C-alpha cells in the first residue's frame, strides 16, 4: 500500500488502527482529511466491503472530495460507500424504512423556508400575534428541541421548556409544535431536523431495523466530530453499538456550530462512553507559519473543556 508512505508516524498509526473505538484529535493543517480518506481506503484494501462503511461529514463538498480521493486509491468501489452528510445519509436510510414510521418512501423534505412558511400559517390560523410568534423564533425553538431528541409530546411534558416559553411570553409554542408536527406528517413531509429525530425514532422503536443496520455497518467514521450535536452522537452510538469500530476525527479547540446545538461535550464524553478508546493526536501543522501556530496556542490554552 504505497499511499501509506506519504504519512508521518502519528498519521500512520491513526490510519492503520482499525479495530475498536478510535479518536483522532486533529488541528487545522495537520492532514486530517488525508488521514480520514486514507483510513477508509485502508479498510477497503483490507477487504472491508465499502457497502458496510458509513462515513459522516458536515458538507456535501467535503464528502465529494473525500470520495474522489478514495476512488483514486481503490477505484470504483468507492461509489458503494455510505458517505455524505448526516442528513443525506439518514435521508437515504429513512426512504427505505419510511413506511415503518407511517411516511411514504418519497416523503418531501422541507427546507427552513418551507418550515417557516408552514409555521407562519399555523400562527395565523391560531390567531396569535405574529410579532411575538415570529416564524424564525418558533422554528429555532422547535429545531433545538428536535436536536435534543424531543418531539412535540416530550416538549409539552418538559416543565423547564414550558416555563421558559411562558416567561418569554410565548406559552403556545408547545401547541404550535404539535400542530406543525401533525401537519408535516399529514403532508408526508420531514424537515431537516426530522431527519435526525426520525432516524433516532426508527432505531429505538424497531429493534429489527436497529439490528439490520448495526450488522450492516461494521465501521462508522465521523468527520468534524466537535460540531456534532446531542442527537447526532446518540444516533452514531446506536449504529456503532454492535461492532464498536467507530472512529471520530475532531479538534477539541475548534467548534463553530454551537448555535445549532453542537457541543464539545461529545468529544469529552466519547472517552467515557468507550473506555478502551485509542487516541491519536495529529500535532504537526503543515499549513500555518510558526508565528500563527504560537498565537493560536496562546489563545487555546485558556479553553476550559479540552483533551
């Protein structure tokens, strides 16, 4: 495997340690993408069926670039990988299993504009003040709930959430959420956050479906793990529970999606959830000058939650 000769010692260890849970801590410029793609190529070269590899990213562009790099090494087999964003991969699975949840296999996916438009209609039909119940405000509230794996029923049962809504002068949000959920279901539609919530529901409500996908995916890999939210991590744990060949790549000093529920706690909790975890640190920066690296380290050192 000539491509392995391009790696430094830390990168090589991260690529070739394929059994059991692995965490790769990789800062900017440390060859993170190369390690992740070479790790997948290494698995395929060692006779792991690409159909049994799930690789989750945060952008379609990143997934396309990684697939192209992998294909350069292993050839056309790369097209069989379950690789893409969390939402695209989960949508692919949900379309196969949609009938279990009462949805058509060709269910519509509402983008944020579609969702806000529906919420605006519901607020108007309920005779509520649309200045107080702005679609963007209600949408964010519902989105946050779904990323915490709370459907409308659980939201209404949450004393803290209902109290927060009442104190903000929006006591009807739980009712809006219920109507929104019912209307989406009736229209055979899911919004982006449903792709996480419904994926979790599918795996937890139907043990045979969970077993099917746990058995299928022998290796699960996640890029930019520091940007995962609670729902994404819980789903990943379900998929990986049988084989525990789960590899996460992230940077405990870099997270930009806190506004949509991303939590650095996932990196810290990963060590607790997998006690036999192997950790590899890619600490050699190939991109930035020493001056920039030193300045960044002077800031990072003050972070409270880090490995």
